[in-house]
C-alpha cells in the first residue's frame, strides 16, 4: 500500500468514525421528547414531605460498587424549597446533603448544596425531569469535581426512578440508579 493510499484509508476511517459519533449525539434524548407524557412531574409537589430512596452506584464498567438507602424530607415556602437527604451506604458510610431549591417559570429549577460546585439546573417536561450539576466527591483521599446528569421519571403519584450518568472531563466514570417513594 502506498503512503497516499494508507493516508486516505486512515482519513476515511476517521471521517466515518466522526460521522457516526455526530449521528449518535444528534439522536440523543432531550427533555422536550417527554412533553406530552403523564403524569406531569412537579418537583414542588413530589419532593414535599417524607420520602425514601433505594439505589446503587456502578462503576464505568457497570459493576455495582455500592448500594444505599436514603431518607429525604422536602419542604417548600412559595417557590423556595429545602430538600434534606440522609444517605446510608452498605459499607457503613453515612452522608448528608441539603439542597436549597428555587422554582423558576416554565418548569425550570435551580439549586445549591454544600457539596455542589456551582449551581444545579433542571427542567421538567411531562413525566420527566433533567437535573444537571457538579458535586465535589472524595475518592481515595482526593476530591474530584464530578458532573452528574440526572434523568428522573415519575412512574405514578408516589414513585419515581432516577438514572444518573457521572462524568469527569467528558468521560463516563459511573452511574447511579435509584427509586424514590413518597412515604407521607
């Protein structure tokens, strides 16, 4: 194979790979895909009162590395909310996170927590809610800023499923799956 043919072969492979990557990005789900679904998710209504969560953390290969349960309490005054989360992991670790939340117009929300880096933002459409934020997470004695992309799907009036993709520098580092139920 001549040098020219070799370069053309590699360039065409790069072009095909780039095209397929762009095609996949263009086909990804957006919150507007859920506009006409029911029941309509409303953070203020769902995260008001006592809730229980059960979930797992998986590494980037899909292996379950932690399981947990969490007790949550939400309260709202007008468009300002407080969501208190107490996590209990299978390895004995406990963690507390308190979100200060704000509901804006057009199903838009924002929030901050003591371990969030900057402000979280989210939007609901139909039965879905997409919440994006960065958390400072300690891993082996080092704190990493991990980007989280939560997709929350309300199943009925008292249950939802939350799937979270965790990334660092744009690379998948793990995922979280949990079920949250209203208990009051």
